[in-house]
C-alpha cells in the first residue's frame, strides 16, 4: 500500500464525508442518524484529518478510503434491513458524481470506481 501525500489524503477524507453525509442528511429525523454521523466523524478523526498527524487508519490510501466507504455502506444496508449491495448501482452513481467535482487525478477516480465494481460484483454490462 503506497502512502499518498497529505493533500490527496485530505481530499479523500472530504469525499468520504460528503458521500456519507449526503446519504445521512437525506434521512433526517430517522432513528440513529446522529449516531451514524458521529461514527463518520470518529473515522475521520482516527484517520488524522486536517491535524498534524497523518493517522494510521482510514483514508491514507485509495484502498483505505474504499474500506471506509464499504464499512459505511455495510452499516447503512444493515440498518435499512437490506441485503448488502442492493443499492450498489445507485450508490456508485452518487460517489461518481462527487468524484467528478474532486481534484483527484483521473487514474485515482478510475481506481475508486473499479474497486467499487469489484467489491459489488458489478461488470460493465450492468
């Protein structure tokens, strides 16, 4: 796993937070939303965030970023009582929209999308 520079790490953290909070904010008033938002903030905190530490978990690499996204997705699916991956296409579209507006290199955006597709068994025919 290759460490990425701080600017890219912070951008991955920003994308993670935007992705998670977009989903959570659509559910305002639902039970456990504040807890899930707190969990997202906690994961960002242990990732190092904008402080002086780069952290040892979380968004230090594309692989770590994807692990965080998948953890969040699994929790959301469990909470909603869905089979994991039921909304993988819709969720990927949301992530891709956020990636379009990011400063990440195209190769990293592609790596993120391909990782998503691999995790959920999606292929280009879907």
